[in-house]
């Protein structure tokens, strides 16, 4: 049983940048927070300083990213920050934003890992809340072939095995299995960038998204599967980014997660659905034993 204690930042950290989809300039301030606070967003550019907890209950469906909203306030593209906080085991933090979307950096979690490293981490007194997969849960989307299976582990780890099966060159067949720890997150996953196909960029721009985005902000694959004006950091950078996204979305369970996860062809909505079902299973079990 992992009884590690809760952790927060030792001091505030600030990150400047631009959102990937909307392109607005944004400053994010990450603040230490007390025990049992969790990760909570706040839009400081709005008159009403609404708090938006990073929990799956506040997810608003949106294509290609994770969006949270509460009482009319929205925060977008939160998954790469949430991945960095979960990966580095920061349980309590307030993320204040001056615009709707988190800064993109280079499309990975590296910007946030560096901010967390600069701020430092302190260990608090209370034990961390846990969300352990204690019965098998499956999410299957017949239309897309997306599938998640989550099973209990005997060794209390978060193990993610992912198979990227896509018909498109450059990101067609890659697989990886990784035990998520602060070391493996920082060394194996944090620098893996968002990727997109050139044809998708055009359709996103047609609806007003990604207009300020350049190939330096993410990996854009051409029709032959070559990165445009860019080079891959690793041959399997795409599957590493898929796992990074899962870690961010799974953090919406609001607790340290353990289990063995096996995924194929999934997107953000499948990640959210899986976490919802794991939480529902646990709630049902608690009700039955109460
Ligand atoms: Zn992503």
C-alpha cells in the first residue's frame, strides 16, 4: 500500500505563453495550496473569480483537448499541465490563468515540469487520497475502434500500455508500456509533443482554431508522414504524447491513481469516460459495503 503524503509547490511559479487552439497570450501562475485542496483552476481575467476544480465532473466536451467549466468560467487545454502535476506528484495547487487557455509551450509538458522544478516541491502531512482500480473496467467505442481496459495491480503502480493504431503515416503503429513515476514522467514522457496532420490543421483553421500556431508549437506531419519544419525527439514521440495526455486526463479522478491500463486509438473523451466509470464503480462498492 502506497501511503505517500500529499505534496504541493514550495513557492509560486509563473509560466507565460500562448494557447494552442485560440492563440491568446496567457500567463499562468501556479500557487502552493493546502492539504486536501486538489488541483484547482481560476480565471483571474474574469470579474467573478470562479474556482474550477480539476475533476471529471467539470469536463465540457470539446474536440482534441480537455476543457473544464463551472458557473460560466472555462479553462481549456488543461491536459498537459495536469499531466505534469500528476507525473511529478503535485497533489495540491492553484493554477491561475489570465485567459481561457493554458500556455502551450512546445506542445509537451516540459514547460510545466520546468516550472515545478523551479518552484520546488514540499511534502505535507496528510496521506494522499487514492483511486485504485479494484475491478476490471472497459470502455469501447465501436465507431472509432477506441478501447480502454483498466485492471487492478498487485504492486500499487500506475502502469499504462498504449498502442497507437492509426492509418496515417508518421504516427501509424507505435506502442509503449510504462510505469508512471516522477522519474519516468520527467525522463520518458514530458518532452513528447502534440501532433497533428497537415490536413487537420487546415480544417481547424477553417473554424478559427490554431491561427497563430506554427510548426514550432507542435509536430505537423505531411501526407507522407514527415514532420514539417521539425524533427522528432524520439521515433515513438507520438505514442509517448498519447500516454502523457492520458496521465493528464486520468488526473481528473482527483486522486493518486493505481491500476493497469491498456489503451488503443483513444481520445480525450474516452479517457474521461474511463475515469468516470472507475469512480462510479468505487462509489457503487462503497454504497454496497456501507
Ligand atoms: Zn496532448
